């Protein structure tokens, strides 16, 4: 990661839980100004949830999100969850120690002292987390929403994300109107200009979404996002619902917009070949965790985590002879790792190359690649 580049977005220990489901669990990464950061992984791994959490569609469970150096989101529920877990652990330990005191009366004084010690630890944790939760709530509530508005999102489904009862002009200009623009001439000019920028014509402004093809609908979604002149654009699988030829057109459009509007893009996808072409750095997610993060060329040349290797082995090859001999790797997390004692963390195994691993795995990766 270059120290000379400005960090536009910083995601710090992001957690997003829905009841018992940990959709995103302790994910951290940075996006530099002007780069395309690819986020890949299988369906359900937490990619879209990460994007929606950044733009505050969801109130995050835990962690912090910084944009242009200012905190725009903070999670408070994680502190309540930690207290609840600690309370359950205290009950379980108290029960075990009391049971031991009945069986072994000689241990009663020692067990009682230990119970008192655990109760004090729980009280300290509870008080500390109460303060932290209050601070996080205040930070989240007082975040500068003008900063958040500088982040815009292109949604995955171009049909579901467009209101069928609104004209294209109303859809694209909605953000301008919400943010206080009242001059109809200014709105019209901006809408017509952005329509031409994304490859449509001003005559399309009076039509409805059902009158367009899938590729055209996605262009309307892109226009709705970029008319707000965002600093960061979150593209949530913007090509997955499109034909292959249209996919190339949309990717080329995003590339052009990146250059002309000086955009930074978080590109969420599951097609690794597209992500390699379009992204400067890539983060790989699995079951809510960031398991590998590296520059695009580095990730494809030296994949370290077994899940990343499995994903790369699934990329189809255009050469029939090579495709016939392609070895498909499978990934079983229970069989691939032993984290019972040596716990994993996301660590920098080589400069700019981060892998979710424990001490033993880190040594193995360094030995394998002569690092």
C-alpha cells in the first residue's frame, strides 16, 4: 500500500450482524483516492452488505468507517453483544466453580475468590462498554451527512433499483431535488448532460424504465449516481445481470467516468477475470471475513489463501486445450485450517499483501514464496 497516496475511505473492524447471522465480521481495509478497489467472493459472503454499510443503508453493528479523514459511521451494538457474551460466560463459569465446590469442599475458598474476581472483571467490562457504546452512538448520529452524500452506489439489479412509476428524468434528478436544487432549468441541463455522458440521449428523459433494455437501465442507474458528483462510487455487481457484450460496454463506461470525473470506485463482483482487468487492488471475502488483500497483479501471480486459490482455479479459460487440463481446486475451511489454539488475524505477509492466517500459516506462506 503506497504511503504517498491519500486514503479516501478507511473501514476499521466493520461488523454487520443480522440477529445470529454475522454477514460481515471484523473487516478492515483502505481505499486510496483515484483507485479501483475490487471486492470479490461467492454469493452470500458479505460483499454487498459491506457496500451498503459504507453508504449507511444499514446502521453498522460494530467498527468505524472514515471518509476523507472524518468518521461517518460507528457501530454501538457490538458492545452490547460483548457484554451479553461475557454475562453468559460468567454464569457458566460460576456454575462450574460452585459445582466443583460441592464435590471438593476443600476448593470452596479458592473457587469463591475466583467467582468474585470474575464478577469484578465483568463489572469493569460492562461499565467500559457502556461508555464506548454511548460514544459510538453519538459519533454515528453526529456524522456529517454531506460527507456521506459524496459516496454514491450503483445497485446490482437495474430493474429493481429503478422506480417504474418515475420517468428517467425524475429518477436521475431525485438526488438533486432532495439536496435542495429547485431551478428546473439547472436540473434539466444536468440530466441531459449526464444522459449523454453515459451513452443515452436527452429524448430518453421522458420515458419510463420498462421501455429500456437491461444495459440501458444500468446506464440510467449509473447516471443517477454520478450526477451527484461523488468522490467514491460503490458499484455493486453492476454487470452481473447483463449480457457479456453489454458487460464490456458498462465496464468501459465506468473506466471512462473514472478518468473524466476523477472517481474512486469500490467494485463489487464475483467474476475474477473482470475484477483483474478493472481493479488496482483486490480484497477477497469468505463468510463475512476478509481472507486476502493484495494488488491485482500480485494476487493473481501469488495467491496465498486456499480460498483465493480455489476461486482462481474456477476461472474458465478461452483455450479449449488449456480448459480441458484445468485443475479445479475445492476449499473446505474446516479441513484447510486448525484454529483451535493458534488464532488467525489479517496480517501483512509481504509488502501490501495481506492474508487471514495464524502464525503457522504465515510461516508456511513465507517459506512457499521465499519471502
